[in-house]
């Protein structure tokens, strides 16, 4: 019977493994939480859209820790676009 080493490094994928009972489990860590960005109406709607229609993209953003900043940026852009459209409609109604 061979003795198993407790820490193990796989050079093919670059992951380290630890022996727990009879199984080697990968030593995974999560990305540090990014600063919290408030997600308002447009961000929440886009998040729901991503979850329903683009789950792979949603999971990539979520697991990389970029989802909050992505949705906050999108929310800010949508608010600016809405304000521009409202201003243009007001100008066209007056003139």
C-alpha cells in the first residue's frame, strides 16, 4: 500500500489539493469582495435578464467578482440615457 501525500500540486491545471479522508479536494479561494455598488432599477432588470438568457455570462461575472461594478456601470449609463431622452422630448414639445 502506498502512502498518499497530504498536499498535492497538479502542474497541469496549477491547482493545489489537500487530502481530506480518502479524497483530494482542491484548495479554492474566492476573490476578495469588491466594493459594494448599489444596484437600482436598470441594474436589477439586467441582472434578471442575464440570469434567464445568458447564465454563463452571469456566472462569469458573479464568480470573478465583477457583477456589482458591471451592473452599477450599466445602471448609470441607462439613467443618463433616460435623462437625455426625456430632455429631448421636452425640447421637441416646446419648440
